[in-house]
C-alpha cells in the first residue's frame, strides 16, 4: 500500500494540511513543533483506529484554539500493488466518537461501515491493530533510545510481536498459571481448592462412620414403632371402609335426586324439541315466499292499480283513434344546384382557356358564355326548388303540431293505462305469478293464519326453554336421557346399599365409633415415635452424608483432572511458542545479517537471536566472539533494533506491504551510518513505501524526485506582557498562545 496524498483537518497544530507523498522514499522535514509527529500519528489513526472510538487520546489531538465541536478528520489517497494489478482508492475518517464516519473508496466500491472499512484496510496493509502497527511499521526515535538503554524492553517487544503475546497468548498463560495456583496452593489460611476438597473428604468419612455405629440402636426403636404403626393402619383401614360405605349411601341419595331432576328436564326438552320441529316445518312451508309486510304492501298497491285501470278504461271507451302519416318530399334542389355550379365553373374555365391560350376564337368564346348562361338558368331553377321545399316543410310542421295537439291527451291516458297494467303484472309475478287480485288476497289471508300459528308455537317454546337456541334442544334432551341412564346404572353399581332405607344414619354412627378406636392407636404410635425421635442418629442424614462424601470425592477427582489439563495446556502453549519463536528467530537472523552489515559498513556480519530469551548478540571481530547488547555502543544498539524491526515487518506482514513510518531513527547515528541507513531504506522502498520524518536536510538528496515535503515552523509568539499591562493596553489582535493552528498546502 502506497499513500500518495494526506489531508488533515483539526489535527493538533493544523486546522488544515494537504501534502503529496511519493510512493517510494518520501522525506517529511521540518523544525521542532512543525508537526512531523502529527503526520505520523495521523497515518497511524487513519490506518488502524476505528472512527467510532471514544478513547480519551482523541480529545488531545484537537487544535488548542479549535471550536468545541471540532474533531480530527483525515483523508488519504493511495494505491495497492497486487497480483491482479494496481488498485486505487481513497479513505476519509472523521473521528466523532459514536457518530464518527468513514468513507473508503476502493476501485469504485464504496464502504461506509466502520468495522468493514477497518477490515479492508487490515487486509491491504497486513496490520490488524494499532498496537501491532506501532510495534512494527511505525518507529519513533524515542522508542529506539528507550529500548537501547533497556535490553529487556527490546526482548519483550520482539517476543510480543513474534509469539503473539500481544494477541492473547500471554493473557492465556497468565490465566492458566493463576488457575493452577488457585487449585494447588496448600496454605492453611487460604488453601487451594484441591486441599479444601481433601479436608472435606476426611471430615465426611469420620461423620459417616459415627452415624453407622448409631444406626444399630435406632433399629430396635423402629421395630417397636412398626408394630404400633401396623395396628393403627388396621384401625384406619376399618375406618376407611365404613367411611366408604357412608359415602356410597350419601352418593345414592344424591344420585336419586339428580335422576329425578334429569327426568323432569327430559320431559321438558322432549316437548320443546317437538315444538321446535313443528316451528321448523312451518317456517319451511309458508304459503308465500315473500314476507307478510311486503304482501300487505303489494295488496294495497294492487287495489289502487285495479281502481285506476277501471277509471282509465272507462275514460278511453268513448275516444276515437287518430293516426297521421306525413312523408317529406325528396330534396331535389341540391342536385340542381350542384349541376348549375358545375356548368358555371366549366364555362368560365373554357372561356379563360380560349381567351388566353386558345387564340381567342369568337365561336368558342360564345360557346363558353352560353354554357355559363345555361348554368345560371339551372341555378335559378334550383333556387325555386329550394324555396318550394322550405314552404312544404313549414306547412308540414304546422300540420304535425295540430295532430300532436289533438292526440296528446289520449296518448297520455293510454300510456298511464299501459304502465298501470305492467306494474300490476309485475306485482302479480312477484307474489308467485297469481292471476288476479282475489288470488293475492287469498294468499295474504293464508299467510296471516300461518304466521299466527308460528307465533303461538314460539310462545310455547319460550315458556319451556326460554331463549335456548333450537339447534341445542336435541343435544340437551339426549343429554338428559343419558344422565337418567347414567344415574340409574350408577345406583345399580352401588349395590344393595342404594336400596336400603336409612342406610346413611346407621353408617354415620359406626364411623364415629371407629374414629375413636383410631385415635387410641395413634396415641400408641406417637409414644413409640417419640422414642425413635429421641435417638439423635438419623439414617437419612447418614445416607446424605455418604452421598455427599461420594460427590465430594468426585469433585476432588475432577479438580485433580482439571489441574492436569491446565498443566498440559500450559506445556502445549509453551511448546507451540518455542516452535514459533525458533522459526521466527531464524527468519530474523537471516534478514538482520544483510541489513546490519550494510549499516555497520561490514563491521558486523553475523547476528544471533536466542530462541528462548530473544537476546540479540553480534560477532565482534576484535573480540573474536559473540558480544551481547550490553557490550555494544548506543548507535550499534539502535542499528540492531532497527534491523530487527525491519525483519519483523517482513515476517509479520507476509505478502502485504504497509507503509513504513520512521520518526528520525538515525538520531544517534553518525553521518556515515545515517547515510548508509537511509540508503538501506531507499532499497527497501522498492517493496515498501518509506515515510521518513526528520529535522535535518542531510537526507534530502536520498529522497525520490519530488519526495521532500517541508513543514513550516510555528509562527505564533508570546507578546510578553503581564496581566496588568494587558488590561491597560489597547485591544490588539494577537496570535493564540501555545501551539498554533495553521493551514498549509505543501
């Protein structure tokens, strides 16, 4: 992944910053407080930090003089070289806590989901987390100085990056160590779980032994209790038998009463079913299919129509029928007019043709005039015909008006008579196609009688069962019959006691006597039970203790198995880590040899990394033996750490190529070693983009063409006035104190 452009907004000293970066070796140079660390931190955040992060360090990245709602925003333009070709993209992150936004555009595919965007970036760079990025591809000069002074810190950093301890292995090992310690510690004040379980097993074994010795005495007391219990059981059985007989006698009385009630319901529902069936038959056999109110309306209307028909028929008997037929003559004047117009147009056309194109022959001209004259005569005839037709039409209209006036009165009566007859036929058809009014009146009479019978039966049914639905009456009748049969069978099943008179009173006396006998046997049993209860040994408690002992023994065995599993797991993790460390250290040695030889100008050509402790040593030519880090100079230690970090990047990122950011790692190098180091980085730029942050211009010549970006120094200055002078002075525009917020496009 190679970054070609970086834009910042509201990031530390910059309100806005826009710089271009070459894809190879880019040098970002500037004095102290120019914002080099800001650039490095911005790249780290853009590539690894989620925009919805709420960590407090983001608040410290705002400019000092920024508005309250201003938050850092970072934009990158980049491309990635892959086997399929070059993929170009852009990334914009605005850090607003839970409201943060991201927009990742990669080959036209836009992603705005924060988790998905970070996943794509991790796949492009091979850097999964911010901590991983800062321990491999992002190097600060103060980290080199600190680690060089403390060799143990160097080993810890390398071990964490190689073995995966920064991704959970170390935490897993600590949890296993803590779990094993909690299980196996043997102190008296805070014993481990295994020791606690062992002590519990010993206590329970002593308790079970004492309980078993006391059970023998309890056996004798329980034998006596068993005898009294048997006598009480016999007495209670006799009492239960008499109570059962008493319950049968009471049940017989109740069944007899319920059977009588069921008989009464059966007779009532039986009558109700018969009435309901008659009602159903009447409802299906109405003389007319029309409701009775509608029949009354139809009869009233038919009577009115019959009276009106007789009146109209009597009125029309003395009238004379008049029929007129008027035929309009054919309009011949239109044909005459068309002929006249055609003759006139033909004569005019013939005249024009002979006058201007035929030589002006007088005979032909006279003929054309004659044709025009004939057309004029024909036109006059057509006009006369049209006037005659119009006069005939007016006379016809006057005659038609007179005829219409004479026929209008009779036609209205005939129309009203026809309508009355049609309506009468419709009403007769509506009541079943009856022939006349008398038949309809007879139908209404029969329907009235039918309706009255239905009302009488309905009242009888309501008196029997109230508003009970008709469809439930047969089931209720059958249920009552079934209940009668069931009660009868139940009484027969009770036996002779159901037929014995006054059986209930006799059994009540016998039950009372037997209850007194049961009370006496219970007192005897209570005395025997008191002797058993006085014995402090409880067989159930002893059995429970034995069961508890077995469960505690199982728990102890489980804890011992768990301890063995934890130890085996810890050994497996150690073995896997050793195998990983061995492979990684060989890779580091192979990579570090060439890089360290370049940086030291051939002085150190052999490097050894311990598989277990990760101690790094080099072969010293003067000593003729291996020299550890504590025996080397500050600059040499920095070189060793730098080559180790470069090897780690190659090892851990695989085929991915994240940008490498160096914050002046050669601060302790002399000029020759610094130039050799930068030459090494320049060669590394063939595979990785190198962003080199420095305050010196001694590396400018090593950068790619156009690869030097110069950041401006801060320009704000303190006015130097104390508080009293500030109050007395005129208000003037002053730059904000502290870190300035500038805007630049480099």
